[in-house]
């Protein structure tokens, strides 16, 4: 199980260094990313929230960097396209986040573990679902297909995988905070706090900004 972001190619992006990636690929998040890969992840997370202000939100700043970060730093409810990817190494079957999934909702998996709540991550034509049957969890790659590949694992295994995914997210958050201190020194604390909200984890301790 890996926390992943759905990534688009960074065509023309020049606010900070990013890695070359293939559109619609999934970037696993962990503490092992290169600085350029962290930059790609941050570009995607900020881009998911780069929506023109309305309602009570302040107007978009004129500065290109401030403008791009504006949604990330001012939205109450943040979104990051992606979620948790599960791969069965024995069969090669991979369960991917769906179109209705977001990384910020990763803790919903605990509802499945704790009370058996069915989780749906998308809709026609691809509807990944996760269900609990007693002590077994079934992940259906596409519920729209009667012969869809599935992954079955025990509730205990899923708890273990979720703990690993949380560690990966915590390691990524620490790595991204360090990245922000170097690449976005004037926005480091605010960006780190926003990112902590996205991954639903406590923000790491920050050194005072100059």
C-alpha cells in the first residue's frame, strides 16, 4: 500500500524545479523522493487547489508564485488527486485510486477496518470499491465489471498496510517541509501547515523563519 498522487506533465511550469513525469501517472509519496520529485508533488497539490477565489476568500495576488499558492493557503477544504494504491505482488493486480478519491481522505480506510463501511472511490466507467466481509477485506478494481480483478487480504494485514502508508506520509511531510524551507522560504510555515492538512497529520516542528 502506497500513498500516491495522480500527476500531470509539468508543461511550462517554472516556479520551482520539478521532475519530468508522464501525465496520468501516480507518484508514490515517501521520504525517498528526490528534491525534483518533491517539487512535482508540491506543484500537483498546489495545482489541485489553484481555483479562482470566491465568497469570503481574499483576492488572488498578482505575484505568480503567490497566485499559484493562493488556493493552497486560503481554502478551508483542500484536495489532492490520488489516494492509496494497493498492489498484490503475488498476482500483479493493482487497486488504484478512482476519480472520486483524494489523498486527504486516506483515513476513510480506517472506517472500513473499524466498522466495515463500504468505500467507493469512483463511478462509471471505473468504480473501485473496498468492502469488508468478516475478517476479510476485498478490493474490487472495477465494480462495473462482473469479472473485475480483486485483491483479498485480512483486516489485520490491512491495519499493517495502513500503518506503513501513514509512515510514508509522515516521511513525505518532513521531506516536503525541508524542501519548502529551501525553495519557498517566505511561505515555508504556511505551505507546511497546508500540506499537513492535506495528509491529515501533525505539521513537523519548524525552525523560525528569518
